[in-house]
């Protein structure tokens, strides 16, 4: 009878310890999922900022190229005018 009671108490203690560990595992898993979700959101925001910065840089480069092309065109026109004035 004594062994039966001790065995039952041991099974009850083991059952309680496994049950409490499972709850902690669920909380850990929920925290890990939440942390992963936050990391994904942060990465998406960083990517969006980088893309916007890249678009701005490309736009500035295009504007600069257009200005330089216009300046080069004016220089060519001036050179042609000087060359034709020299021939007269």
C-alpha cells in the first residue's frame, strides 16, 4: 500500500512538472514568433527606406546628367558658331 501511494505521488509530481514545462514552451514559442514578426517588419521598413534613398539618388543623377548634357550641347553650339565665324 505504501509503494502504491509513493508511486502515485511520483506520477502526480512528474505529470505536474511536464504540464508546467509545456506552458513555458508555448510562451517561448509565442515570444519567438512575435520577435520574428517584429524583425520582419523592421527589415521591411529598412528596405523601404533604402529603396526610397536609391530612387532619390537615381533621380539626382539623372538631373545632373541632363544638366551636363545641356551644357555640352551649348558648348558644341558655341564651338560651331566660332568655327563658322572664323571662316567668314
